[in-house]
C-alpha cells in the first residue's frame, strides 16, 4: 500500500519568524544589500568562528570568486572530487584551471585523502574537497598536504553549514570555505551563499569582486553623510545578497542547531530501520570526531543485491509516493567533462560505482517518524518485489 500523499524529497523549513522578518524588510524602504546583510554576515562569522564572512548570491558564486583569488593560469590544476554537483568542477574549468579528480571513499563519499598526495604535480594550485552530506573530510591531513606542498585548501562546504570537525565548526579554518543556502540545504535564504576566511586582504578582494569591482556598495554610496564617488581597480561581478534574503538567513541561523538535531534524529531512525534491510547499504561514518550536519541521507542501491537498477528504484519509490534525489552523477562522466578531460572507464572506481548506485532519501526537519517508516516500508516492498 503506497502512503497517502506524496512525501517530497526535500522541503525548506520556513516559519512565521522568517515571514515576519521579510515583511519588515519589504516595508523598510531598503531591500537590497544593507544592514540585514551586514548583521547576517556578523552572526554567521560568529556562529562558525571565523573573523570574516561574506554573503553571496550562491555557493557557486563563492566558488567562482575563490578560483579568481587563486588567479589560475592555463595548465594550473585543482584537485577535487567528481562526486559533486557540477558547480564545483565548472568553476575550476571556467576560471582557466584543470580539474584533477581523486577518487572518493566507498562508504563516506568523501575524497580519499590517501590518494590526494600522488595526484599533486608542480602545476597543482589547490585542493577543493566537498564535505559530502555534511560529514567533514579529514581536514588535518588535507591541511598538512597543502602546507607541505605550498598549495591552497578551499572547502566546498555547500552541505556543511553547522558541521564540525574535531570540535571546530566548518568555516572556522584559515582557508576559504564556501557555503550554500539553496532551499534544500540545512538552512536557506531562498538562494544564497557565504564565504569565510581569516585573511583580511583576501576578504577585501572578495568583497569588491562580489560587487562589480567597485570599492563601495550601494549602502555606502547612498548612505547619509557618505562621500559620493567610488573607485574600481579590478572588474568584478554582481553577487551581492539582498536584505530580504539576509532577513531569512538571520532567523534560519538561529534555528539551525535545532533543525540539525531533527535531521540527526531522523537519520538515526533510518539507520536503525535500514539495518534490517541487508540489500541496501547505509551511509558510512568517518572514524574521527565530527558533528554530521545530515544534509543528505544517501543509501546505495547495488543492483547485484537488490535486483533493480538505481534509476528504476527511484521510479518505483515515486510510484509509492516517495520522492528521492540523485547526489550525484559523477562529473567526469557528464558529456562536457568526458570530452574535455577524458578518463578511461574505471579510473575512479569508487566514484563510478557510487554514481550508479546512490540515492538520497527524504530528510528534512518538517518530516516526522512515520514518514521515515513509510520510506523504509517502500524500500522493503521494492526489494521484495525485484529480488525474486
Ligand atoms: C557540493 C556542492 N557544491 C556546490 C553547490 C552549489 O551551490 P549553489 O546552488 O548555492 O550555488 C552545490 C549545490 O547543490 C553542491 O551540492
């Protein structure tokens, strides 16, 4: 019996608090970047433990600006994962760099740090890992490799708002870390992003690159008592967040820990119930001390064990009124990257296997325990039907 009513894969958790704050901004006479943006940046910097945080229109914008800061020259390489949303790799390519893929671990889906060092060449400029699903990569080892080879670490922290590594929040490190506030993420601003750094010079460059390259944003140019005029030393983009978005972000940030707790409870229930469905592989855990933000709950549907290919499994879930997500198809297997950076099949065996078998199950604070029971019942039903 399929459940009554469709269970979406993801839903943003927007309450009356967010709505009230948006209404206030809309009535205030100032709706683009202003004091709400400044307040959100300050609150976020304090939350993660970084001296500087800069709002943006998306995480992709942040990855773009981080690549600009690297000033990649033709042939320069950036080591990254292929098990990511294309934005991570696109920004390396579009900024003139060459993405170099390192395989991931079969169970955690994070970069296999033991393979990173052998991928370094004299053209390597940076390592760009993804904290998959909000489970931190092995940062100490990555930082040591970067230090030993005088290259940069830039964290794609799109999934990792509120994640911790050995007691420190993601984003509290010296290096740049880039976050996403897309509606499916652990907190949202509609669309949006944030970049953190400890380096005041890099922060200033990011700040001007975010807004055309001019040294004064709209708030300063139109503010009372401010001098007219502005200067431009390097052209930039238009990646500034609005006060409308920041008003949502301020409320979401206050609620973030509570929302993550709810995700943890639901993930623990999935773990428990799925421990009895032996055909399905549950997401693995890293062996070091972290706080998992549970952005995604990703299982592996291995056709050999379940009797059904992943794509069909997702369709069957849909027929049972359960939404699912695909995070991610391996980027090196997408047409553009296959043509531009060809790699023989089997070059990244774990990534390739995971890309074929991964499925994200519904996970968000608005769900309740009976939703999780429904999802697992649907999985059991499919496995029973197709295994025979
Ligand atoms: C790993 C990763 N990096 C980057 C992004 C891009 O984030 P945004 O949509 O905020 O640009 C995403 C989005 O899903 C992502 O999953």
